[in-house]
C-alpha cells in the first residue's frame, strides 16, 4: 500500500487570482495538489495544475511560496500508485485551464443567484485546473467516485468532499 495526499494551499504572498478564489468561495485556500512519494528517487513530489501548466514540484520549493492549509491522506495500492505516476508523467505539461477558470467564476456567480449551470468552458480534460486534476486522479486511481461534474468542481466542494470521505475511513 502507498499513501497519496490531496492537499489544499494558499500563497504566502498576496496574489490577485488567489484572493479572488478565496473571497469568491469564502475559503482559506485557493489551490489543490497531489503529493506522493517516489521510492525510486526517495523524494516526495507535488503534482499540480498551476500557472500555465500541469507540473511537478519539490515540496521544499512549494512550501517556500505556499502555505499548506490541509492534506487528506488516501491509501492506494502500489499498482495504482505506479499507474497514477505514469498518468502524471503523461499529463505533465498539459495546459492550465484558464478559460475553464473563467467558466468556474461564471458558475459561481450564477450559484450566488440560485441558478445552477454547467461550466461553459468545460473541456473534458483537454486542460486541467487544480481541483479537476486532483479529483480525476482519485477517481481513476483510488476508485473514489467524486459526485460532481469535474469541469464544474470548485475547491470548496472538493474540500468538503475530501473531508467527508476521509472521516469515513
């Protein structure tokens, strides 16, 4: 068995995009990532959709720029962890879903007025935003069904979902 962590963080310095997310959802974090251990390299690795693309980062560098708010550990089989790392490598460099983020903002604005809509810029994994990427990984490699459309999933919904499933474990 291996453990992966689904993490939630915020930047150490003021960033307008992060502030909009935290303000818009009334949450103390703006970002979601996956952390896993590479036995081969004896290193922890952060896998995330940030800036302009999906990427890997050292936890040391990540923590120089970010505050970890919460991490949720999930146990997965060694076979699934190996497949997950392969998936991560195959998708590193995929573009960040900037248009999808605009769509999430539009979904949020509509939700504040009581209207439920789909993300008008959903792209079914052609690009990734952070919570979509993390939710996709736990669905594929931990067999956990996330009860939301991943193109419309927001960080607050995902945090609440992770809180529920890790309480049950």
